[in-house]
C-alpha cells in the first residue's frame, strides 16, 4: 500500500554477480546469476570481491515528498558499497553490523531501478577508511574468528537485503533508562529530518496507559530527554521479587 508510512520490501533472490572485478565502476559484462544472500565465498584461493546487481521496478506512487528510502543490508563481508542507478549512495566497513544506505536522491519512480552492491574482503584499502593494509595478519584481525584460516577470508552478501521507506521526519531511536532505586523512568528520543516536533510518550500495560511522561518539544533534530517518577512498577523477576511482566 503506497499510503503506509513505513514499508519493508525484501529483495532476496537471484541477483547478477561478477567475481573478482575491480571496484569503482559497475562492470558492463561478465555477469552470472547467483542467490543473494547466500553462504559467503571462501576457499584456499580466496575470492577477494564480488559485484551484485538487481533491477526492481519502483511504482510512481511510491515516490512522494516527505518520504525517505533506504537500502538495508544485514550482513556483508567485509566492505560494501551501494550504487543506485549508477550513483554511489553509501559505503560500509565491517562484517558484524547491518547498515543502511539512503537512496532517496537516486530513486526514480515509475521506472525500473538498478541496484548494485560491491563487496570486498578485508584487505588492501577495504579494511578501514583511509588505510591501505597489505599485511594479511593485520587484515585477519578484522575478520571472523576461526581456527581455519581460509574461513576467515570470506566475502559476499550473507544477510537479508531490504528496501525501506519511512517519513523523512521520523523518530530515529528510543533509549529507555529505568531506575528502580530512584523510582523513575528516563526516555531519550532521537528525531531526524525535521525540527519543531512534539514528543509524547507513555508506558502501556497491554492497552492501558500506566504512566504518561510529560510532552517535550524537540526544537531541533537530535536527542531529547524526558523523565517521570514511577513509584509502583511491577518488576520483572522470579518470585517473590517480581513476575514476568512486559510493559511497552
């Protein structure tokens, strides 16, 4: 539904791939189909890099003002660069964390869009930003821990690939800090994409609000903090100290 405020579209499936081709520009030839995501490529003679390419039609009604599009990759090893319609939109180093690339400025509504992802192992200039590491022992420190050497030197997309949209003005993160000793609850809310928002928060027990925190004006994008006393929460724990109570 094009009117939904947040949507996640899974792009897993068969992608075109090109192995051990230099980065910096999407190759014109040499593509073969391969499942993505899949088990990473590893071996005694390592594959150092792999290009992935996929085409996806973006309906015109999806693209509208005030909407942000992101390509999310759950796991790529070790370096990844995202290209959308030939334009690089993001880079990431590290095989242990997911990442998002903002593709809003490159997406074309009503057309078939080309997505390309370049993935490289932890070596040379692809180990960390601004460094060229040719010593394999040093590069190994950035790879997965295993006592089988060739399994450390893997590359590829090994996690889900998804396309998301969300409002450009949105809550980016919420961090809740309870204090049993002080009988209070602190909430840190990070907003992005707009200023002048009003943040309202409450603690719910199923459908009932058991604590309402004061409203707070987020004058600028960033982190805003609000707190309130909470004298009688049901604590999570074994009897007689508490019970498995879940608040939202």
